[in-house]
């Protein structure tokens, strides 16, 4: 492999290299318990994946939006709206599990579609559209819930949610693997497959690479952008449903700041904020990197404010590395 090939590999797999380095550092600095490394315990490692599952699901949708050169600041609020919505529908609303979940997913998808139409059809910058969407979704969530969180109890009586919904807070495969982690894995795998083998993926990368050229090439730019925002809203709603089921609670303030964490995972994963370059697999590695970093800092009782600073530095370094990336690599 020549020098250019090595350079291309570094930029393409920067999140993987970063994850390996952080994972190795976590092993070195892991506290010990009963002669074993706490970090490498299976329970702890799966806790890392569980902790990033909701942000990871959102980050997959964010990756699609950023690949077309956009941004979505509303995902955290849509997640909060979805958590409130599913909690209310399944408890006081008396809805069944499947109808309630499908309605909330449709709500997230529709919210995303409307933002996509405003951005793509009316050419309003996605930053402005989704900034407004962030406020609108949060306001709807607070109005819907009366400004209060909604606790979820399970059973067959009035005001109780269907018992199967509680499975989102459980673990499977011998009580080891958290159910939310499985949702994250399934979403990520499906997204990777779609972006590797579909006309939709070619349209997404073409738009992000050069939108004018994509238009001249006959790519349905507006339709693709609208669909991308719709999918991002759908995944934010799914994250909200997972959140409500995992914690037996839906709150109008759930998801606050999650949009920034999702963007962080995407950037650390090597996706260019200008669009056209990046991958879902990189985003998954970026989310895991942040999760491992947070976990080892917590295991060592590092001040939470220091944790924020460290993650912020990592984001800047990842974005700076992308700025150094040659256009031909």
C-alpha cells in the first residue's frame, strides 16, 4: 500500500482507529475489582452499548441528513415528544401496543417530512427549519403532557400499558444483552445495507457531494431530501419509544441535548459536515467511542464537567482531522 492508500485508510477509518485507542486506554486505566478489570466485565461493556443505544439510533438518522449537506437540531425534541406520546397513548389513552407505537412512529416521520419540505422545497436552511422544529416539538410535548412527566405502569387495568412494552427495559440472551442495544444494532445494520446497495444511497451521496450536478444528472433532489428528514424524524421517534420503555417514563424534556450528542457521534465517525462523505458504520464507531470514553471516566470517578470537556476536545480533534483530509482522498 502506497502513502496515498495509507492516508486514505486513516481518514476512512478514523473512528475505528480512535475507538481502538480509547478502548486500549480504558483497559489501561480501568479500576480493578476482585483482581479483574471492571471495564472488561461483560455487564459493564453491555452497559456501554445500552447507554449509547438511544443516541446511536438518532445518530444513524442524523448521518443521513448530514450526508445530504443538512442538519437536524430537532431530533432531541422529537424524541421527547415520542416518549410522551407513547406513554400517554398506552396508559391514559388505552391504546394497544402496536397501534400506539405505529402512531408515534408516524408522528415522528411526518414531523421530519414537514421539516424536509420546508428545507428542500422552500429552500430554507435546514439549521433554521430544525431549530424552529426543536422548539415546536418541545412545545407540543409539554402541551400534550401538561408539562408533567408520564409514569408507565403495566397490566390489563385502566391507565396501564400493555405488559410486552416493558420488555424494552429487559435483557435477553441469558439476561446479558439489553433489548435497546438490539434495536440499535438492527437500525445500524439496516442503514448500512441501504447505503451500500441502493439507488437511494447513490442519490444521498450525489446530493451531498454536489447538489447542482445531482440536479443536472436527474437525481430527485427534493424527494430524496424530504425522505431523509422523514427517516431522521422516524428514528428520533423510535429512540423516544425505546427511552419510554426502558425507563417506564415519558417526559416532555426527555432528549434534551441529544441532538448535540448525535452530531458528535457523526462527526467523530468521520462524516463530513459539508455532506457527501461518511458512513453509518463510522457513526456507530463514533458513538461507541464516546460511550467508552464516558464509561471509563465514570469508573474512575472523574468530575462530570471534566467528562464534557474531554468529549468536546475529541469532537474538535475529529472535525480538525476531516479539515486536513485532501479532496481526492
